[in-house]
C-alpha cells in the first residue's frame, strides 16, 4: 500500500491508520454493550460462538498435523 510513497507519506498513512483503529476500539469499548443490548444480543452468545470457533480451529490443527 505504501510502495512508491515518500517516507513522509508512509508515516502519515501509518498515523492515520493508527488513529482510525484507536477510534474503532474506543467506540467499541464505550458503546459495545449498548449496541449489543439494542440488537438483543447477549455476551453469553458471543462466548459460546468463540468457543465453537476455537474448537474448530483446534480440530483443523490436529487434522493437519496428524495426517
């Protein structure tokens, strides 16, 4: 993305990317639970899904490793 850009342009892109990521994380931290409540989604359902995804990743890792 920054190939062919000057060092100053690369630094500006990096700074703007960092600011954007910080803004998204800050909004998620401050308003995340309110947004979930608005849509009727509980934290428990996210935990269940994260465990399911973790199990799938572990299963695939075992299958790749032990062929």
